C-alpha cells in the first residue's frame, strides 16, 4: 500500500512543505492545486484563478513558488503522478472516506461531484468544441466509437443510438487482438469518437495510427490523455471523471454523449426520422403492438 500511495504523497508533499511560506492568496491557490487536480489539468490559468479566488498572475506565481518552472510544468508533474501506480482499491478508499460512511452520504457526495462536472460542460469553450465535434461526426461517411473497459459499454451505447438516428456507426469496443478485425472497417471519409484516458494504451496508439493512415479525424473525450496525443486528434473535449485520484465516474461523459445524439439528430433530421420510422416498422414485424407507435412529425 505504501508503494501505491507514494506518487500522490510526493506531489502533495512538495506543495505542503512550502505552504506556510507563501502569501495568503498563494496559499489559497496552492491548496486548490492539491484539492482540485482535475480542474487544474482541464482549466486555463484564468479559469483556475476564478475558481480559486485569485488573479491569473497569482496562479502562475504560485506554481513557480512551489518549485515548478511554469504552470505547464506543474501540470506535467501532476499528470505523471495521477497516471502512475495508484490502485483502484486506493481510489475507492479515498472516495469512501469523503462520503461520511453511509448510503445517503454516498448519494450526496456523488451528486456533488456530477454537479461540478456539469459546471465544466457549461463552459463556452466546451460548447465550441462540441459544435466542432458535431460538424465532424455529421459530415462523416461512417462513424467509429472507441472505448475499452467501462468506456466500451459507452461506445456500444453511442453506436446503437447513432445508428438509430440514421448515422452508420461501428463500435471499436474490443480490446487486444480482437480490435484488429474492427479496425478493418475504418476508411477515408470516416470519423472516430474516442473515449480514452492515460496512460497511453497500445489499443489507443493503434487506433490513432490507423486514423492517421486513412486521414480520419479523431475526436477525443478525456480528462487527462489530451496532452499526450494533442497532435494526433482533431478535437479534444476535456470532461472530468469525478474527482482526481478517486473512483472514476462517467456521468459527465454520458451527458455529453446524450447531447451528441440530440445534436446529431437535429443536424440530420430527415435521416433521423426516416431511420426511426424504419425501426418502428421492424419492431412491428416482430411485435404487432409496436405498429401503434410512430415517429413521424405531426403536421
């Protein structure tokens, strides 16, 4: 257990060792660095300043006072430790420690986390990235949604819903060599929606290489992988997965996916309604009760 927690302790210890020597505003920013790591990774200096109740200059000055050459260097050290050896058990232990030890506490804790994620989704720069992502996905001949592990289930869900609204989509949710068969579907004119997180797994590298080979744009949804692959993707939508170094939570990603379904349906309405009518017909062929339901717009 000592080995698992050592990387996290190192980063925090570097800050806490000099905390008392800082000015009050710098102390406030330094504590924000410790307590809100994901926000530090996802936010600009101006956004960090606003969230921490300080100025842009104070944020940069604090990073240097803590022994880092710049805010970017602080982020790099933070990212390195967050993607290190912390075990899932330790992440769960930290999460449970903040719930109060009962079910109601767990409910309120998780709701609070997701409320903070929704605040990120409301940012203007996220809306701009989302708009560009919809442009790419709507204009593609075919879409491919990548995700493995828990993200694999979301990739399958996204693919099913995109297909329902008339947008041919494949799920790249297989891991290991099984992914190779699905990558044969990837071709010029397509687009990839990728949900992936650091460290940089071999499957992610191969998908990115194949996308580059076919000149296929990649939209990345991630809270920490962006800095490692920024030159290989067309768009990054940085969505937190709960609280850094705690149990990963995917509610924010699901909200984003649901928004994509609605956004794409609005962009491709004729295809969406035609596809959903065809779905109803097919359901009616299986179960006659489905024939009473329809999707045609009322005139």
